[in-house]
C-alpha cells in the first residue's frame, strides 16, 4: 500500500463537470512573451476529479497559490471528496495535486486579515465553520483516502493531510503548524494531532511554527510513509 505511485494513473485527468463545475474555472495568463498576453489565455480548472476503475481521484490545481484554502476552494475540495464518497463505484479516494508541487498552505490568513479590517467578524466565523467542516467531512469519510502531500502542507493544510486515512509525504514535503507566525493558535484539529506526537514535540511545533521534512513527519506520526 505504501507504493502509492501505482494508484495514480498516467493518463491526463479530465475534469468531471459534476465535480469541477464551470464556476470554478480560472483564466490564467500564459506566455509572458505573447504578442498580447491579455488575449492569450488558457482555461484551467482549480480542481480535477475523475474515476479510474474503483479509484476516485481528486487533484487540487491551485498550486500557483499554494492551494491555499480560500472559502471558494474549500467548497470545491469538499464537493470533490463528497462526490467520490457517495459514488458506489469508488472504493478508495486519492487526494493529491495536479503538478505535485504543493499540497496546501492551509488557512487563508490574508482574507481573514482583510475581513478583520472591515470588522466583518460574521464572515470570519463563517469561514472557520466552513474550514472545520471540511476537516470533519474528510475525517468521517467512509472510504479510505490515500493522500500524497508534496511541497507545503501547513497549518490547516497539514490537518487536512492528517485527517485522511492514509497520509503520505514525499522527500520534498515541508509540514508545519505555523499559525503562531500569523498570531493564531493551532486550529482546525491541530491540537488533536499535535497531542498525539511523541513527547513534547507537538508543543514545540505549535510554539515555534518550525517546518519538518517528509521523512521526519513519518517519525512523529504525521504520515504513514514517504513516496
């Protein structure tokens, strides 16, 4: 099971309209040397999801923004996971990224700061409720979720990884509970996972926000193996 590469199809993944709805299409500029870069555009989905045999595949594709869990992106990831969970054909879910660059930078602290400036605390409350609901939905999914985190997996992004049934890292993975650097306390289930780490290492990670590599994450129980 730890040889997870065999679970990932080699063929390019086409978005399923039922999951990757039209509203989540983003237009990104391509080619800085294009004659008119404002006209030369390409449609790219923020989330790709399809089924290969009995494997449901969900790939996050906002790595140009480190797959930060914005409010709209949380909706997309939630819909992708839930769609695979209710599909009777799917026996196992793969959660990863399209380019294998970054799993998730976690909480959208920039938007939270903006909402705080506007004294929009109701929106902040709604955002955190949605974020926590994503974590609990992943944790209580009836089907095993095989998640591979490459690159950044930080704060709630790290919690999303640990909520999966079979979390895996790579040699270039960097896991951190870095809420303290933004003036926040560990959230989104982080306290639960940090308390399960050996000794006081969880407390150390929470107080310092220090990042650890993929192999080190396995030693402290964040992941089950390194790919």
